[in-house]
C-alpha cells in the first residue's frame, strides 16, 4: 500500500520541488507529533484528576472514621456528618460502612449516609484486606461512580470478651459526571489550543522555509539574469552549502565565455588566412568558370561557418528572440523574390491564422498580444538562417501555397514545454525513404530532388546545436513536404 502511494506521489510535479518536500515533511511531523502530545496531556490530566479525587475520597473516609465508635459490637454514628453532601439525598457523594463476618467473609451493611436512602442496596462493593485501600469504579443505579474502600479494625473493649477486633470497610462513592465534565472541558480547550498551535507552527514553518530557501531563489534569479545576458557572473554571497556550486558555476561561465572567444577568434583568423590565397587564385586569368564558381562556394562556406562560430548556437545563455519580426522580414523578402509565382503565405501563431501575400508591420502589431510570448531561446542570426533556408526551399518546391505555424506546447505530464515551428508547401513533397536518409549524418542533403538543397544540412546542424529536432513528413492539408522544428524551452 505504501509503495503504491509513493509511486502515485512521485508522479506529481511538485514532488521535485525542495520547498514542497520540506513543507510536506514538516507538516506531517507537526500533524503526527501534536496529536501525540495532545493525547499524552489528556491522559496525564485524567490521571491527575483521578488521583485528586482519590485523595478527596480518602480524606472523607478519615473524617468518617474520626466520628465512628464501636460499643458492645455496635457501630455508633452521628445523625449528621460534617460534609453536607452526605446528608442530602442523591447528592452524588455517598458513604457506607460494612462489616465482614468472620465465618463467611461477606460484608454486611452497618451504616449508610442519608444520601443513599433513596437508592437500591449496593452490591459487589470492593472488600480489601484490613489495613489496605482500593480505588475503583462501580455502578449505582446505572450511573458510574468512583469508589474508595478502606478496611480497618476497631477494638471493642466493652463487649465482655476482652479486646475483640471489630473489622469494617468504609466505602466512599462519588458520581463520575463532574469528573467527566471537567475532563471534557479540558480536552476541548486542549484541542482548540492544539489547532491554534498547529496553525501558528504552519505559518512559522512557511516563513522559516521562505527564509531558508531564499538563497536558492536568489540563485535562480541570478541564473535568469545570466541567461538573459544582463550579467556574466553570479555575484551574490551564498551560504557555505551553495558556495562550491556557485563557484563552479562561475568557473564554468568564465571557461565557456573564454572558449567562445577563442573559438570565434580562431575561426576568424582561419577565415582571413584562407581569403588571401583564395583571392590570389581567383585573380589568375586562366581559371575556368567552374573553378571560379567553386572558389565562390568556398568563400560563402567560410563566411557561413564564421557566422555560426560567432553566434555560438550551442550556448543556452541567450535572451529570447521574438519570432514574429523574423518571420515578417523573411516573408517580405521571399514575396519579392518569388513575385512571379504569386505564392500565398499562410501564417499561424498559436492557432491564430492569417492568409496574406505579405505580412506587414501593421498586421504584425495587431496580433502582438497573442504572439508576444513566442520567442526563440537562441541567436537571431541562427533563427533567421533556419527559417530562411526552410522557407526558401518551400517556395522553390511550392506551386502556390506555403504555410508556416509557430506554436508553444505547454508542459504535460513528463513532457516539457516545447516550441514547435512547422513549414509546409503544396509541392510534390519528398519521398518517404529519402525523408529519413537526408537527416542521417554523412548523407549529402543535396542528393535529393530539386527545391531542397544543401541549406537543409545547415538547418540540421543548427537545430542539433540547440538540442532540438528536425522532422520531415508529408503535409496532409497542402499535399507537399512538411518540416517540423521542435525546441525544448527551459
């Protein structure tokens, strides 16, 4: 049963929160300890109250013994007792003296207080040995009572038989209703105070946890500042337990920044060192047109790789780039380039569709409220190149229509929040076998049909650098190829 509970509990997303775990464990501790304390206090109070009643009844028994006399084997008692409750019928406080017959050891009633006159004869009274006491509970007329029984022996010097012993047992009975009422009042007060104490402890616990976990919230805020590019290092003072972690993070950030600078500088130096020999070769007059074209391709490749190194797409410390302006810029350019094909661009932001030939700035501002949360956690140049290559390929392959949709898929169960960009066209599409082949490393992306060239390899590498996925499928709605870019959002 416990294993099943733990399995279901582990599926809750809050369980991965330290705050939730601390709150849960501390709350369970409070809810377990306080009832135990309440039970212990209630039991102790009940014992103390019973002991007080026992002492009270013992005192009553001594007061009765003080006024009792034995003469000629007869018990003599005054008509009225000092404690008035013994003189009032059914007052709740009763007294009876019984004698033990030596032959049968059965007790016989010798005297009763006036408070017992209207009640039926008592039976099964305790009978301790002479000199001993017994505290118990009995029932009188169906009502529970405390009973204190004390056996003593009087010496009868006037019986004519010498100093004969006259053993008797004094029974003092008291109604339990007062005891139960006091106990109930105490338990109610105790329960009220325990509830108030529980609420107070939960509040104190919440404040304590907030204070204890404050360094973690500060660390989270600083990491967000680093991610958004507002700072380069963790600067706050942290507790000893987090100091090693923060120092290692700062060291990691410094190393990553230095590596990016070295990587960028090295590629920049390489590009410049290659440009001069290429320029010399290009200036040779005897080169064929195909050789000149290959030199231009090499120059473009160098420029592209240099730009990729500068963007450092694999780094996650970026301020989010708004996607809509990048899409607007690309569609405006593509609409001019493919003016002859009169391509209709269908754009969708989180399910809000609009079919236009050119997505203007005015139309973009109309939907700002709906698309303001659509951001790409990376470099704008990388996003521009990925979308540019895919949209350009779609325009080349399309007959009349190109569709682009940008959606955020919220976190569900164990799946994290994701950004999904889908580009599709109404062209001939890509053969299913080739869809898998062109995504494998080592396969040239320009070996399949016209309209999807080497730009796809660039897109694939950029997507991989952001730990995203690129999927190619058939678009049911338009009938052509469909490219899905998926990025996990932190």
